[in-house]
């Protein structure tokens, strides 16, 4: 199961190498001028200090994690406190050798040892303990989720057959689906998830789904009842495409938690070309951050026809203003991947970030290549991990809803 929460060591090292270790955190809260080791937030009876927030923000910044670094750092540290507390409640601990192995595994993604990665992090004034704490929280959370859910998660032969179809013939399939995007701003995740669970349990037809989408969805497709156009399955994030193909007619998907939202899908139709060969898809895409102002977006629309044009607009701005990445669809966050699936090269969509900016998300290129079909054992693990990831998101939402989270 993925327990690094989407963060990539290779990206971290690439950014550090390009920036010479410099980290820009934007505007820090005024209280940060006080004692760095004073409490910034309490999660139940556990304090999070200003120092920890600053350190995690630097770590997220070099990883180019989306959103405002300070805001995201506080959110992630809050979740880490809950992860560790739940592990303690269940009697789950990690030995020093396990932690070291986890640090080595993360660093190996960038072809580095943990010691080499720590050297790079220290160039950006990120303490070794910050990296260790990040790894520890991920390791214990994986064991917590397994302890609670593995015995409850079954993977049938039919599940594997459907996943095999998804993985081995993605070019052959296009899907006609509907989406329902429930906003989940910070602090309201539990309410959004509860509404999504209620809708998933009560919706029994496409008409009911469309009615709910018009009432609750924050997506531009809400007015059309959440209806999307035909999309090649290979263009979609695997976590979404895998869910879609398992849906029965008129039944919504299980809620999928993405940053600042909870999403439901409904499959309306599938088109298949049985002559197509197995492929995998990777995309190059750009994230350009501008002021949350219609004039700024209009300026981009008037002056940008392709991703290369963004470099001209971003000239002289901080490096964080423009991020261009190339990744397989399997490594792209589901919320971004779904938006990219709807785009042709040179097209873009916009969304508001937690930092109060407007993110321009543009598809640069989409590439396909022949793929080696996975084995059934590999698919069994993938399907189980997908199910566990979904359950883990709901688990964290429950822990947050039941926690006492307060400022000093």
C-alpha cells in the first residue's frame, strides 16, 4: 500500500539540485516570530510546535507539494499526530531498523542512500528528524490500516478479472461516466464524507445521480447532472478507472477522497475495441500559479497555446510559480489525473488553491507505449491496496472528526 501520501523522493532531489537548497515559504504567520518551540496547535493532548510546522513546510516545498506550504504542513502534521496516536492505541510500534529501512526505501526512489538524501535535505535547512518523523508516521499508518482492515478486504477472482481487463487493454476501452464533486475544505472533511456515504447508499439510478450532482456538486459539470464526455480509460488515473469498471448499472462508486473534495462516479456506458494492444500512458503537464483574479487567467488564455509559452510568462517569478512534470498516470494524484484526462494538449483548467492563488493546470503531451500485462498476483495486491487506500482515507476522516484540535 502507498504510505508516502504521494510524495516523491526523485522530485525532492531534482528540486534541491535546481534550487541550490533555497526554499521559499511565502508569508509565515505573525506568531512564527515568537518562540519556534512554542505550541502552534494541540491535537488531543499532543502539541505541534512552530518549529515542526516550519520544518515540514520546507520539506513540502522542496517536494513541490500543492497548496500553501505552511497550511499544508499544519494539516499533514495534524494527521501524523493522529496516525501515531492510533498506532499507540493499537500497540503498534516501529523498531529503529524498520525506520532506517523506510528511509532507505524512500531515498532509493532517487537512486540515493538515506545518508545521501539527508545531506541534500540539510542543504535546504531541513533537519534529519523531520525526514525521520515523516517516514515513521507513514510506516505506522500502513500497519494501523492493515491491522484494522486487511481481514475485512477481500479480492475475488472477478475483481482480478476486471482489473486485468483495465490494465491489459486500456486502449480498447472508453467510458461514459458522471461525476459528483462534494467540496471538503479544511475542517469539513468529515461532513463531506458523511454526505458522500449517504448519497452512495441511497442513489439507485442515473436520474438520481444527476439530481444529486445538480444539488451538491461543485464541478462545472453539475448543471449537466455531472455528465462527462467519452474518455479513453487509459487517460484516467488507475484508482478511478479501476473503480469505474467494477460498477453495476445505476450504482455510484464508493466515495473517493481527494484534496479539498470527496468524489462519487457513476458509469453510464463502456465502448470496447477488441483489436487494440495493451498500452500504458504517461503525461507531461504544467501547473502555473497566478493571482486569483479573472484578469490573470484571461492573460494566460490570451498568451498561451502550449506549455512552452508558460515559461515566458513565468520568467522572473519564483521557481515555484511554474512546475512542469512528466509522470505515468499511475503516479499522478487522482484529482489532477481526472482533470488531465478531460484535456487535449494545450488545453487547461483552473482551480483555486489553499494559498488563495489560481492554479492553471495544462496538459502538455500525452504519450502511449506498449505495456507488459501484470500477473494475477500483482493485480491482487494492487486491487487490495486500492481498497485499503480508500478505507484509510475514511479512517483518517473519522479520527479527525473525533479529535480535539485546538489552538493554544
